[in-house]
């Protein structure tokens, strides 16, 4: 049994990995909705993964704080010179590696929204969105 | 190995909990009956119209809805006669068929209404075969047709024998056209349209059942603001067209 106190790196990695499970779990849910047979589930998972990846940060805003926290903790531990187990180092490196694409897409969306906000501030956008 | 299982299990559990709590899944509505296992095909008992203009077939299904479209060189009358003869009436009960539309309901669950809508366009006819789970309660008049591309808002209420349903018309766009089309659907389903106002700001109609003249209906459309504007630089109010449909004894009063 993994001791919770010694599992900081595993919990951090789990939090970051969870965000990539979200489109898969959504796909399974919608596959169940559209019939529940293997073909429906496979199609729904495939569609969900294909459609959701670019909007993933907007779908998972509440998880973003946890992901940023886990990434910062992993980076802090990676920079420490104290001896650590190999598993811990690998988990922290994986945490950072998996968090980077998510954070990059988030930054891209934030940049687009900021640009949109500024553009609308300069010339009011009177439309529904 | 234990660590891998720990990370895999915990991350999956977090994702499941998140999808459920954030409402990103189907929300308890699991497909059954005519909406399940279609794989791009049609619900059982509803055949495709075979004589089509090449490359026009298409369709899709969503939460409680299904629609299939095609284009044919045949006249609407020919299309509707085909469906009258070929729909499996053990599964579907046809409640009306007229000049341009046909209406039916799903026998296992009469709250699911469907139909065939035809639109003549010069040399061809557009066909739309659709069904929608309108979440109608038991006792709702079986011969009152549903409408293509409407989505039910909540469950209809029964106010002193008059069923009151609300339909969202966002998939239709123009409420005037919706009311005009629905008037034709009613006529084809053996209802007399006693009043029709398609040009006003809030298009509406009234109708009377030919088989039970005491049963009447009224349908009124209006634009509803769901979320008012927050007053920011972007006008972000959200609204929708809604039809309020009343069916029952003296429902048109």
C-alpha cells in the first residue's frame, strides 16, 4: 500500500494525467448514452478525443489550479539537490512533461480571449457569443 | 508496478468524478429504444427512401433527437405514400399523413414523436425523417403531432386537463416559418387550424381536432432572455425562441 505521505509525486502525476482522461471518460459516457455497445463507445471516445483536445482547458478550468500546483511542486523537487528515489524523479519529470502541453494550450486560449477582450474594448462587439 | 496502478487508478477516478460533477457526461439520459445503436443507420422500422439524388443522404442524432435527410426526384405525395406502406407499424403508429408531412409515434414510448417532412423544390423533393423524445406524459393526445427540430423544455404540465408543453426552437431559427410549417403538419394530421398568425412578432396558431372537436390547441412563440447581459463591453445576453403548446379541452381559450 502506497503511503499517502510518500506519494506526493504520484498524486501530482495523477492530477495531471486526470485531465487527459476527461475526454476519454466523456466519450465513454456518451458512448453509453448512444447505445452502450463497443462500436458506439469506440466511436464516441474517438470523436470526443478528436473534438475536445483544443478546448480541453476550457472544459477543465476547475482542475487547472491543481495542475499548476502539481507542476510547480514537481519543478521545485526536481531542482533540489537532495538525493531522491529514481521513481520520484521519473514521476516529477512526467508530471512536468504532461503538464506542458496542457498549459501551452491554456496560454494560447488565454491569449486569444485577451486579444478578443481588447478588440471589443476598442470597438464594442454587439453580438452573442 | 504498484505505482503505475496507483497513478492510473487515481487519475481515472479524478477524471470520472470531475466529468460527473461538471456535468460533461450525458446526465442520466441513456439512449434506449429508437435512439440506440444506430451507427449511422436508421431506427428500426423506419426505412430509407431509396430513390435519391446521388450523394444527398445524411443525418445525425443527438440527445433524444434523430434526423435523416435525403433528396429525391419524386414528388412529396410519392414519398409519403412510400412511408405509409413501408414504416413498420408494429413499432411506429402513424397518426396522420397529408399533402407534405406525415406524423407517427413510437408505440413502446408514445412520448417519442416523429414524422416525415417533405419540401418540393422545383425538380426535386427534400425529405426529412425525424424523431424527438418530447418527454410527453401518459395521457397526452396520441394524435397531436410533434415538430421537427424542437427540443422539449422540461416535462409538460397538466393544468385542469390542458397539457402545457414548452419547446425550444433554437434548431429552427425563424419562428414564423416554424408556425407555418407546424400548421401544415397539423392539417396533415387531421387537425383544423382555426387561427394562424405568422407575421407578427410572436407568431401563433390555434387548432381543433377533427376527430374530437372539443380538443383544441394553441401554440404561441416568443423570445425569452435566459441570461441577461452583464453590461460588459460584449453584449453577452443569451436568449432563445420558445413555443408554448397547450393541448386539451378548450386549450385555445
